[in-house]
């Protein structure tokens, strides 16, 4: 299981920095990072499946090397070519039957654009070795069983370090943080407290801000009701505070964006094989609009997501998905849904929804979910389950439709500059093949068909292929 899980991580976590040369290039880079995040999300939940052992002390280690090739049209340049080599090594130490666990993972990457295709003029770059993940975990119930303590009525689980952190289903927060996460669990309830800060090298949402590192703090609490067998409803609150510092002053412009979220939702099964997730979030806080420096504006925004998935019986493991995603927009944000410069008209209420979560918004277009309605229908299956050579082949297809919330407001793609609500549609397809336990291959293609909101309505293809070797 360990090697198979790792083999699917091959396209993961390309959220490394390419410093933008201009706001338009930076906006486009934002879409590129979203495209890579989609690959990581497919294996994120599986990555922890092997973190258990019946042994009192357990040491494990491994790694994987991956190579991926990207060919794409981003609406600004008709053709870009990018190659990426990643080497990741990890080790995990468990003590006392899992009462204590230490997990470390490093990453070394070589980034290679064709001449003139990069976003910052640096066509070749080496990153790392960097600490990508590093966590310590303590489980009180397991410790009590090992050390002979009285079994606690309320279990306490503490996780501290650098890891991907998610609140709810990830609509408002799903990002790597240096953090402390404390969970109190009973038979029916789970209460969670979170304190964290962004990893400095991650991209900030304000691409016009002159800052060399991202500095944002997060504080949150989440309450889940775990008693129902097929449903897990939850509520949460989350604070985000902007501690970014500009590398040089921008006259008559402040950039701080401080936000607060209250959310509710549920995950589970409506019927056997019929799964769902749903989340709604309201955002408030203060932001600075375009050419604002003395007075901030009130934020009043909201977002929502609902997804249904049915898994058909049979050895082909067919599954079908329907999803709706919404992030409110601001009609007077003319150039960007996230930036201060070119953003909200100063003195007006800011109704654009901005958060640090993640959703699959398509392979080619890949917009942020702000000022966007998105509908998605998809299916995936294993065509040859009885063929020992091809039983690891998975095929998938998605169709997406995009529309603005406010037709005059901006979306994250700067080329959608026309006053129109129709953003366009997209078709994505992919093939994953677990060739052996240690080697896997993937190919993905997405074609975005721009709508009336774009001056250039030429179709935008995006192609990715890659191989991963786990060891």
C-alpha cells in the first residue's frame, strides 16, 4: 500500500514560487499553481493510510522521484513548455504503538521552462532541499493503553509542525501551515482548536503587494457531531490576520486584508454508495481598496459548495460526480478579485469572497472561486479490472461550466476583461496507470473554451504527462 500510495503523488505540490514580472503574469501563475494543486488533492487523504503499526517502536522511510512535462496556452502566451523534476524523501518514527509519531519529508526540485516561457525571466531554477512536511503527533488514548493509565473519557490528539491544514471540507482553509492543532474527542463530538501561520514561501492572495514572504496568522475552532453513522455535520469559526510587510512603500496605498469566517456543513452518505459533502461560509472583516490608505472597507461576502458522488457496484469501480461551487463577487472590483491595487473601489463595501481553501476548478482555466459560479459533472472508472497488466489503469472525464456572480466584476483571470457574465466551459480528461508497485504514469488534458467575457475566445489547451518512481 505504501508504494502504491506514493506513486500517485507524482504530480503533487508544485506550489513553489515563480516570482511574477507583472500583475497579469502573476494572475496567470496563480492559475498554474491551482492546476498543480489538483493533482495533490487526489492523494492527500491517502497519504496517511500507512501511518499505523502494531509495533511498540516503528521506523519507516522512503521517497519518490517524479518527472512531469507541461504544455499549455494560458491566454497570455499561446504556448508555454515547462518540465519539473522532484525528489522527495521521507521518514516516519512511531513509538509506543502510535502514541507518539514524528514525520519528516524533504523536497529537492529542478524547474525548467523553455527559453522565454517562465513568469519571472528565470527559465531554470533549483529549489531545496526544503522541509515540505514535518510534524509531531501525540495521541492520549494510545498512550493510556501503552502506559497503563486510566482510559480517558475525552481523548486528546495534538499535532504540531508543518503540514496541510484543513477546516471543514476545505472551502475556507486548506493550505500548508506551521501550526498547532489540538483535538478533543468523545464518542459523539470532536472539538478542534487551531493556531498557525503561513509558510513564508507560499504565494499570497494579493499579487500587487511588494512583499518577499507571506506572513499571515490563522486562529480557528471547529465542532463536529460524530454520533450519526452516515453523517458528520460541523460548524467552525476562523480568523485570519495579515502580518505581511512591504519590501518598499507604495505611496497612498495600504494592502492589509484581515478576515473572519463562520461556516457550517456536513459530509456523509445519503444512501449506500451515495456520498455527499456540503459547506457554506460567511466572510467578514476589513480590507483596503484601490488607492486607499487611511481607511479600510468592510468585508461582507460568502461562499458555498455542494458535491454528490455515486459509486456504482461492480469491479470497474465506476463513480459519477456532480458539484456546484460559488464565491460571491464585487461588482466594482475591475481588475482583480484579490488585489488591493485595481481591486475594490475605496469607500465601498467589499463583497468579494476570498479565502485560503481549495476546490477543483478545472485543469486549464483553474480560476479562484471569487465572483464565480461553477458547475461540474464528472465520471471515472477502471476499464480493465480483470487484466493483470492493465487493472491499474483509471480513466476520468470532467465537464465544467463557469459564470460570473457580477458581470462587471473581475475574476482571477485578467484576460476576462469584458462586461459579460458568461466565462466559458471546459472539458478535462485523464488517465492514471499504476504500472507496477513502484512506477506509475499519468496523462491529463484540459481544453477551456472562453465565453463572452473574453476578447480572445480561442480555445486554451493544457496537457500534462509524467512518471513517478517510488522507493
